[in-house]
C-alpha cells in the first residue's frame, strides 16, 4: 500500500488504505522505500486475521477482507490505465470474485533438498504451500509425501516441480525438473495414488521420461474438451475458467477470428465448438502448440492451427477486414513488433486478455493512439489474496471520416 513519509514514497507490506501503522523500512530502490507493517495503530474495518506467512505464495492481500480486495484490484486497474496508459476510466471496472481456497489448477514449485514449495516473497527461502490455501488439500498432501520420500530415499538433483490439475481434481499430473547429470528413473518412487501421472526431465537432456501414468490432464470447457501437457500454459483458476471463456467468446461477433497466443485453445476452439467458422489459432510454444493441434482435430473444418510465433504469423498476414483478434500474451505483454503488425492488419475488433495490468495499459495506449477505442474493460480475480488480477479489454477500430 502507498504511504508517504517526509515527502518520500513508501510501499508498505501488510497495510490497508486509511490505516495508521508503524512500519520498518526494509530496502530502497529507484526513489521508493519498501517497508513492512510491524504494528497496526489504527486498524481498518476491512482488516481480518492474516495468514501465518503472508509472503508465501504472494498472499500480500490476505489480511484484507475479500470484498475490499476486489475494490482494491479495481482501483489498481484504474490507476494503471490513468498513470501508465493515460486513459482515465470513468467508472471502476467490475471484478468477478473467486472462492479463495483451492483455486489453483497449476503451480510451479521450487525444490531445495527435500523441501518443495513456493519462494517466499522478497527472499530465496522455500515455504510450504499448504498454509497458503491456494492448492487443494490433496495436492498439499502429495507434496508432503514427496518430501518424505525424498528424505527416505536420499534423492538429489530435483530443482522444481510443475503440477497441473483439471477442474474436478480427478486428474493431477506432475513434472519434475532435474539438475544436469541427474537420472530420472530413481524418482519413480515419488509416484503415489494422489497423482495420475509423473514425468521428469534433466536440464541437459532432451528426452522427457514418463515415470508413471500420463503426463497430461483433460477438462471440459462448455462443449469443448481440452487436453494439456503438465508443462503447458493454462488459465490457473478452476472456479473462473468457464466464466472467463464465456465472457471472452461472448464479445466476438460473427466473422473471422484470429486467436493469437492461443495456448491449448480455450478461446478460439470454444468458438469453433459452438459452430463458428473461420477461426485461426496461433501458438509458437512447442508444448502448447502440440496440444493445440490435438485439441483442434475435431474442428478441422472450422479451425486451423498455425504453429508460429505471433510475430512470424503476422508478418505475412493481409489486412484483416472485419476480423476479430483475440490476444492473450504472457505477463510481459505484446512485443513492439507484435503491436505494430496487429495495427498493420487493422482488425475490426481486438479482445485483449491480460494478467498484468501495467503491460495491458501500455499496450492499450498504443492501440488507442492508432485509432482504436477502448469500449469495455472487465476483470476476473483469478488470483485471490494476491495483488494480481486478470483483465479483458474490448477495443474497436474507429473508421476515418
């Protein structure tokens, strides 16, 4: 939270707007001081008991009532659009809520010796995932079982663990990343009844070794069935997945659709599954791209997959006319070249899905400067108790004259 002391801007962990607190300065950087609350002198009515370790898993808002968290995230969006995008929003964006416990379907965890968990905010310490409440109890139990087996078998070389679950948690695949020179096969002892698949790969090896079960999970999104590798990117909130997909697809009118950064296909293939013709899905990541091709097979008459980077695909694309572009780039946002090439294609509409409000505001500014109007912005709390929020913007090209 933002404070000022003797004219100096201070960002304070563990506070709530309007509170008076005593804080300890931890570090400084680029004209800003960073501090942690050590005593609350005048508490906000929106304060609630904090988690035992709020720095674990990025739960920096866990001490704030959930209703106020949604208000804060709406304010974060308005601030970014006004300050970074120079686009004042006349009303606070709505933020769709999520259950706070067990919402994560994907997690990348760090490993050090027999310990597996999140990296504690502002440190290099490993912290336990269970108390954060982000993962399901069964997932936390498997992690504890793995830690015990690592100790009991004196296994070394594990550096990180990727976990992917389906919405129902009936499938849970895990992938182990190993240090150079490590053999995958001894880690087969980490397969338990709590998971449906286990794979591993050493950083100096090209081969992914399947140690048990299958290294993928499947989900139904409306009429669509999506299968994804444990390492593929996918929206992480099990409770808002359908809501987000329905919102994005409802913004798409009749006409051609280009789904850039398509991942395994939740947006573009949902349109094809609904009978929409002329859907092009673009994905450059080799893992997600392979899954996308498999997921698109039932819709070959309606959808085509292009396994190129967004920039490669757009370089040879003619003007898009009445097409709608869906973009869901990584946290870093669209590259300058990608923005330039989308503008050259002149799609009629652009639906921008983003998990980083700063890069979203930056890129939306570029589109607005090129004659696109921001017509709508809606947010989804895919990451309760953290400072992150998913936003969806609808932009429409303004016709000259």
